[in-house]
C-alpha cells in the first residue's frame, strides 16, 4: 500500500506516519507513492524484493496490487509503469496465480467484479522488456474485461 499521500501537501508527513502504522497493523508492505520520486526508487525496489521473498516463503499467502500503481484521474485504466509485468511474473513463478478484479464507482456506488484466476508464463522468445509488456498487457486486459467500456483506458488500450 502507498506510504504517503503527497497530494496532502504539508500534511503528507502525517499521512506517512498513519499509513505506515496501518501497513504494519495489517501486515501490508508500504510502498512509496507512484510514480516514485528519484529518491524513492531504492525504497520501491526494496519493497518489491520483500514482497517476492514473502511470496516464496508463504505459498498460501495472497498479494493484492494495482498494476498501474497510481490513478488516472478519470477512473479509467492506464498503462502500468515499466517493471510491473516482471513483478507479476516473479509472483507467478513463486507459485501465485492472478485473480483479476475490476473496481469502479458508478452511479454513486462501488462495484467490484472478479474474473477467473490464471497463471502467467511469458513466451521464452521475448526479451526482458517484451516479457514485461506482455505480462502487464495480459493482466490489464483481464482487468479491463471486468470494467465498463468507458473505463478501459484511452483509445481502448486494453480491449
């Protein structure tokens, strides 16, 4: 979960204090806000390593994540940052499956739809960057299938 709400301005340090305690209470992994500021990149990488180690040590555990890592502003899907697909592939190699969830607010009410679980294993003939993009697109496409068409991203990036 995010560890700071930067949009709060001068109250951001207070949000960091509160959110880190919530993460500790619920055994969540605090992550610097996305996209990370240059000084937060090492903290992001450390959190990713901790989550992957956790997944390997706790095969029955579940990890919830929003691949985009941030909001679009209008509620529609946006492309995940570089590395999100590789992270998901690492979790799948650790024994986890993907359970896509589409979450949106419509007509004043929140809606959540779950898809079918699936495993990811990228084709072997792809470069590292191509595997990253392939996995991210596959997961985001599964999420898009659970959302109203208007929320599937600019130019329907995720059909």
